[in-house]
C-alpha cells in the first residue's frame, strides 16, 4: 500500500484556504499513485478552542470537502477536524476516514483531551477505540495526546496491522513524538503512521513536523523533516503477520 503523509502548515481558522492547500496535496498524492493520503489533527483550522467558529455538524463543509476530494481523485483520505457535540457547548475532536467512493467508513473521537492546553474544557473526550478495514489493511486511528497512553493502543493491537496517529505535536516536545511513535510500533508489532503539522499556529506555538512511517519492528520506513510537504511511503501489510509469527510476543498479553 502506498501512503501519502501531508505535513501541512495549517493556516489558523482559515478553512477555505486550508481546503485549497489540502487539495493540492491530494492531487499530488493521487498522481503519485497513492492509495491513501493522511492529514494532521484539525487540518482545516489548527488546534483551536474556538468551538462556535470552527466546529461543524457531522455532514458539514469539511465532511463534504473530504468526500468530494476522495471521489474526485480516487484516493482514500484520513483527516482530523472539530465537530459539534451532541450535548452542551463542547465540541468533538475527531479523525475520519473516507474511502475512494467518498463514503465515510470510520469516525474516531479523541479519547484523551490535552488538559495542559485546556482542551478538556472545550472538547468532550471519546469513549471507545475505532478499528476499520482500509482496502484490506486492518487499521485503527488515534489523535495526538492519545499517543502518551499505550494502554489504548494495546486494546487494538491484536486486531490491526496499522495504526494512524494524526497530531498537532509542538516542537518543544518533538523528541517525545518520535520516541513514542517508535515505542507504539515495537510493542504492538504493527505499522505506525504518524502525521504532524508544521509551522506556527494562532497561539504562537511552533510545530516541526517529523511525520513518519514505522515498521512492525520499529524500523523507520520514511521520515519527513520540518518543512511543509508530501511524504510518500509504502508498506506491505503481510509483514505484520510474518513478524508476529517469528516473534509471537503479543501472545503473552492475555485478554485483560
């Protein structure tokens, strides 16, 4: 499977402009024969707490944009954005998958709110993991701060070949990003695809990208630097089974 990682310099709360830039990445990934393109957390606005301004209904403009782009360019898309919550004034920080036909086939709500930045005051946390089939690749998705909680990754480990992590992970802790991605790949013996934004957001926080794909032994398949751009890597799903048969470590996890 050929995967494009869109390391986007997200413009602050400027959906129209971010859509335009995202389409350029999608078009390029399609021309490069990618099966899938992955965008960062809140790719359309940046990591904003301005719920009244940025949060949408389930089938709002961002949903329609992603669906249309997937169909137009015959490519699956994973991306994150803010959605209105069902109750109260809080939003939901979600990651979604649209297949080549433009159909949404997976929706995940971030389970661990980043209270250090007061995310918990503006977004309701999700309560369950999400697994899905991506053209024969059994997969799951998590968002940014979730990466610090290995126990939720263990809940999907035996069921998936790949885990996607979309993020707005700041430069000040970028070493943690790289170390934790590698740890999640090694301990769960699966591909881990981490996509982080770059640039500076509306709060003056800097992001240095370092998006990457890691193999089931923690090996670096491909890795981006700090600049905006499209990183392309290829994975072979059956490698997961081969590694797990050779090193059957997950068999010792138990069922708890």
